[in-house]
């Protein structure tokens, strides 16, 4: 055996030995086929043996994968168009089923997106637009995930979660919808303003009535007090008059002089005038 033949044999043996083993990483799983027929699957990491030139290894991802579906239009229960883009999280649980049904991740995403979009379309069709746009979206995506999971198990796929990144109106109808929303808000504002004005009139009318009643009662009470005061005044005057008629007449005359006579006035009276009777006594 010459040297070249020996090198060839050693190289062939080394190549066969090298192809007899393969390394499975922590994040990998897969199957081994022998001449196109399934031989066994593996899900744990480590060094594994295969028959050289006969066995083939198909590696698959063991970690959670994502599928981001492009935005699509859906029709709600109240016949409004909705633009939504769901995002799914999934992982491969049965490598053999996965390989025999969808082959690879691209095929899996296509099947998964079809099923999720179909279930999402059905759930959106059972709900009004406001419920989906508002804070009741959690129940919707939970229902989608619940309906889609059994369908994906036959492909060896476990659906972990479904979410909607964005739910909005299509651009073609956004402006018209916003105009209707603005008109509705204006109508509600006018309604509330009219109700407020009406309530203000009722309150103002009741307040004015109460004010008039209070003023009338106050005026009545004032008149009673004034009448009682005048009666007491008359009684005091009468009592004083009865005590000393002459002195009372004199003080009344002095008060009259004080009100009638001032430095700038000229008064011409007859000597027989009653106002001058006390002046006659002084003469």
C-alpha cells in the first residue's frame, strides 16, 4: 500500500467519523431521518450519534418564536371597518408533526397566520367597534388564542399568546368618522348646555321668589316695628303734654323756631300770630 492510498483511507475514515456525530445546542431540537424515513427525535442538548451518509438531521428552534402579521381590515358587529395587526408568540412542541406538516418556520408562520386571522375576524365580527377600540380588547385576544390553540396542535405548534399591536380605522374612513364623532360631541355639548341653562333658570326663578318673600316679610316686620315705635312716641308725647301743657307748647315752639328761622331768611308775621305769643310775654 503506497502512501497516497493510506492518506486517502485515513481521510475517508476521519470524514466518516466526523459525520457520525452532531452537537445539539441548548436552544435546539429536531429529528433524525434515515433515507427519508423518521428514525427518532430529540429535545435535549448534547452530543448525538448518527449513521454517516445515511441519516439526516433536521434542527428546529426550541425557544419561543414570533409572527408579526401585516395589518388587515376587519368588519365589526356594527358594520364598521377596523384595521388591526395581530402578533403571535408560539413554539414547536412536536418536531415530527412540525416537520411532516409545515416543514419549516416559514410554512409554520403561514399556517399560524391564517388560523389566527380567521379566528380574529370571527371574534371582531361579534363585537362593536367601541368595545375593540376601548379597554375590552383582552377578552377578544384570549378568545382568539383559545380557539386557535387546538387547531395548531396538529402541526406540532403550541400557541403561547396573541396580541393586537394596533386597532384603528382605515385611513380612507378616518376623516369621515372623526367628523361624525365631532358632530356627535357638539350635539351632546349643546344638549348639556341647554339643560344647564334650563336648570339655571329654575334655580334663578326660585332664588328670586325666595328673595321677594324675604323682602316682603322684612318690610312687613319693619312696618310693624315702625308702627309700634310711632305708637310709643305718641304715647310719650301725650304723657309729656298732660304733665305740663304750657312747657310742652313752649318746647314745641322752640323746635318750630329752629326749623323755620335761619340767618338768611326774612319772615313777616302778624303780631297776633301764635308763633309770637312767647315773644309778647318777653316784651
